[in-house]
C-alpha cells in the first residue's frame, strides 16, 4: 500500500470545522453531512475539510489530542515503555501531516506539535524495527500488533512480508521433501 | 430534492444471497473488498453484487448532478465523493486484473474445477479476459519460440511453469469478528503448533493460509 493510499483512508476520519458559508444537508452516498451555517461548528471528513479550507470557506478545529501537553505525555510514555502505547488516533501521522500542511494557522503551536509527533513516530519506528528483527530471527509464526497504526504497519509491511517469504522459500528448499510434509497435519 | 439527493436505502440485492445494504454500508464493503484484494496473495472471490451496486450508485448520482446548477457548492462536494469512490473501485478492479494476469493458468484451472454451489473467483468479463490472455500467451510462445524447437520440445505446460500464488505469505490483519482456536503452525521443526484466539479489534501478523477462510467470510480484514 502506498503512503498516499494510507492517507486516502485517513481522510475519511471526521474533523470539526467552522464554516463561513451556508449550505443545507448534503446527502452523500457515504452518509449525510451538514447542514452548514456560518460560525457553527460541524463535523466533516478530512478530505472535505481540507478542500473547504483551501477554498477559504472554513476554519479547522484541531482534534483534542493535537495539543502540546497531551503529545508530550504520549512521547514520554512511548520513550519509557518497551511496548507500543495506544495512540489517540489510528491515523495520527496522516492527520498531523494533513492538518499542519493545510491549516497550520488554525492550530496553536503548530511547529512544536510537528516535532512532538515526529519524535513519537521515530521512537515507534525504532521499536518496530527491533521487534521485526526479533520476529525474523526467532522465526515466529505469529505476532499481535494491536497498538500499531496503519501507516506504521504499511511502512515496514511490504519489506517484512517479502523478507519472510524469501526466508520461507530458502528454508523449504533446504529440507528434503518428506520432512517438510511432516509439518502438515 | 436539491442537487445530488442520493437518497437513503436503495436495495442492493445479491445473486444467490439477498443483501440489503445502505449505500454507506455498500461503500464500506467496497473498501473492505479493496483492501482484502490488495493484500491477499491469491485472487479472491469475485464480488459482482458490490461492483454492480456501486456502479449503479455512481451513475445515479452522476445523472442527478447533470440536472443540477453548475458551480453550486453542493455539486463539487458530490463530485469529490464520486471521484473517491471511483478511485477505490478502479483500484480494486485493477488489482484483480494484475493477479489474473500473474496467475492466469491457475485462476482458470480453479474456475474450471469449481463445484456447483461454490462462489466464482472470476466475473464473466474477467473469465473472458483470462481465457483470451491465456490463448494470446500460448500463441505468442508458439510463434516466438516453440515452433522453432525440436518436435519433442514444442509443448509447454503453462500450469506447471507459471508460479502459483504463495499462500504461505505473511499478511497483516484486523479482527472484525472474534474467532477462537485458530491453529498457528510452527515455522521450524523445533517449534510446536499452538492455538490463538482472535479478539475483536486486535491486529495480527500471520500466514495467509491459516486465515484464508476468515477473509472470505468477512471475519477478518487484511491491512
């Protein structure tokens, strides 16, 4: 999956905007949105929020977790623990990039937030590389990855699965036919 | 209704199953099918009911928009949504075509030996495409190389020479419906097999072969 495709999925997440225009309810195929009234907050998917913001038709309200103190807590927790902390949004990376790209004027302390999210991402990716390495070395057959987000899985996913495939092919070619059959029940 | 009234609940009836999905559920099903197809090593069951209904929804919305006032903000919102849905649908169909081209002899073989009640992995159009692709490949190989070979080497079994999909590939998945006692086969001779339970909402990395039936039933989603 391309990062752009992970971002495509992240764009379905709902975010609050404050429109500067009026429009009555829109009946999209995927659900209803609105009605839109100037000055009244309303929830829309990120793909629409970003588009409206670009057309200067709204102001974006950052999600509750996009706040310096909260993100500092998360970053510190991530650095302290060996395991992965649950993230406030399954799309934290994509949403940070999108919202800071298009609406940094609506987000207080945007630069600090960018740095905090990047630090957290870096720590998590380092942990992920370590655990992928140990997975391959110990020839595990299964892993549980509950607190990983799609973007993180996606970043390492193709490489890891292809590496595991190669290992499997090498291993099964080493064993004579009879003993590899014995693994099937 | 105002431009682009998509309307709630037109029914999406399946072939042998009677599925009644809201448009929102239909789009979610399309996205699920798209992701599963993207990450599964083999060609999955064809989903004609989803594809047909999505095309119907898109056509319906397009014709509504044609009647609407141009430059209306609502129109552009609808158009954006239509583009997004079209992208997922195209990507899904393209992904299937890539797999059909990659595994064509095996795909055709599987379809030929399918039992009566079993779901098809190819839509009628995909089946025609696969057969044509196979015929073209055979003709090409014959004209470019085989007819110049000594008589006893003029045949090639595409079924044997084209690699099969590797069902032992590892995949990532998210659990949609709780499953108990899924067998995890050992990787090495020293390890023993064990069972795991798949909790709803959890994410796992595991070999595709073990969980293939769960993908088909919709109990897990590949990610």
